[in-house]
C-alpha cells in the first residue's frame, strides 16, 4: 500500500485508523444540527407515506394519515392521546410541509448548536405539546389540526425571548421580524390556521427560554435548563387532558 512517503502494509494502515467509537464521535461532532435533520426527515417521511396512501393529500386534502394521527378532540376523548404528539408530524399539502421545514431548518441551525441537542429536542417537544394544548383550548372540537407550526413557533419564541434576556431588542433582529410576520399571518388567515396552536407553541417556547436561554450571570442551574421544558410539556399535556 503506497503512502505519501514510502509505503505501509495493509495491516499497519488498518491498525493506525481510529476505532469505531472514535470515528463515530468525530462524525457526531461534525453534525451540529443532527436533531433538526432527524425531525425534518420524520416529517418528510410521514408526508410521503400519506401521499402514497392518498396522492390528493399533496395538494392539501385530508387523507388517511390525518385521520389516524392529527389532533381531533373526539379521538382524544376516546383515549387516543398519542395524537398530541403525532399531530405535529402531519401536514396539509406540500406547501404547508415546505414552509414549516424551512423554518425548522433555519431555526435549528441557529439554536441547536447553541443550546445543545437534548435541550433543543426538549424545547421542540414542549412547543409541540403547547401547540396541541392551545389548539384544543381555542379551536372547535370538530377541527382536525395538524402541522409542526406549534413546535416551530416554540423555537421562534425561544430565540425571541433569548435575545431579550441577553439585552438585545428582539424586534431589531430577523427573528423578531419573522415572529411578528408569522403572528400577523396567523390572525389574518385565522379561518384556515390554528391560532391556538401557534399561540400555545409560542407560549411554551417563551417559558422554556426563561431557563434555557438565561444568561450565565442569572445563576440558573444547568439541571433547570433541562427540567423546565419537561415541566412545560407535562403542563401542556395536563391542560389538554382537562380541556377535552
């Protein structure tokens, strides 16, 4: 086996390579937004599966996947509480999916390397469950609600409050502009958009930010940055259960 200088035997070359665990650690370190990419992949796979079952769902029609996984109060009342989570991975048409995944990718690239994968995943879940709770509280009980918007609004609110906590006017940033624009669209098209889902997700993300995005001089213990999103998630589920 030829080398840059001289030659090495094949066994020597193999022996010089890092072990599997070390290579995995190096690969892991090169993926700053791995959770974000996994979440996008799950959303896309669910959409593709739904489109295979019913191609008309690509244009926004309610299909079998929506019926099985989306947020629908009669189904919740029947004990299908998994819909509080699965509804966040179902979308009405390819435009709905593309818009949410674009925002998720953009926010994930900014937030996940900053706060870490575990905290990012916990905040995402808190926003998703907060969105479900908000949708149940403010939407008709016959509404079929779906989409990652609650979780995305949670991430937007996390970044927005984070800027404020660090002494920067969030309205002077692209995050502030994006949040205000999305809130405007939410109320403008309130007949087609789940206002409760967006507001619930934003509220959950904002509450998480008080711990997760707190400056170091505030003295917030590290364990609290993990616990608070878990508590917000549990509170959101409790609100959902009591409201059905």
